[in-house]
C-alpha cells in the first residue's frame, strides 16, 4: 500500500532504544539487562580459582578395588585415608 512505507531501520539498528522507545520490551522480556551489579575485577584469570569438586557418593571410586574388599571384610570400623587433592 501507499501508507506504511518499508523503511530500512525504523526503530534503530540492533538493540537501539532499549532505555528509550523500546523500554517496555526490554523491561518485560529482559529484566536486569541495564545497570551494574557486583564488583569489578580487572583481567580476571580463571585458572587462579581452578577448584574441581567431587561428590560424596563418588568418594569410594577413589579407593582401589583390592583395598575396598579388605576393608569390607574388617569389622573394627577402620576407614581408608584418601588423598582427594588429585580428584578435586
């Protein structure tokens, strides 16, 4: 038709107008998109904080099968000492 012409970027390109004419959409579907939160950390290297975890139900997998059978036969309640640093 003659009324609404097709314009290339009538609302602006990309995420333009998020704080202005597209604010309702941004607040509705992307809450928390604008603003700051937390403390800045310049040049954060992740390998300083490398700390893998191991769940408690997987602890017995660190004990060798032979030692596990020996401990199952003992009835005095001895427990194995595990070095879990390699496993996390």
